[in-house]
């Protein structure tokens, strides 16, 4: 089930939102009827972002060893061709 709440619920009903998040579900917050943010547990966030930092470090090391620079168009064209 998708949990959508107004951002004011984060202040007014924090225990309820916390219970949902601790149960492993994200909570989507809205402001003025539009999506504003997502609340995740630290564990879910860590799982979602695991490996990204090491991949960025690897890319930085590779960039220092090469003079080749790609435009964003080149990068996205390469990514699209692999999909």
C-alpha cells in the first residue's frame, strides 16, 4: 500500500509515520497537493545508495588517468545503446 501524507503530518503525526517507515515502507509527503519528498528508514536509504560512493570514487580515479572527456549527449547515447 502506498502511504501518502501531507508534509504537516510529519510534525503532527510523527509516531504514525515513523511506524510505517520502520515497517519497511516509504512515506510520500505532499505540499500543497504536490509531491515534495519521501521518508525512508536509514536501512532502506543505505541499501538504495550502497555502492554509489565507491563507483564515484572509481570514476574519479579513472578520470585522472585519462584525458578523454565525454559530453552528456555522448554519455546518454552510450547508455541508451546498451539498453
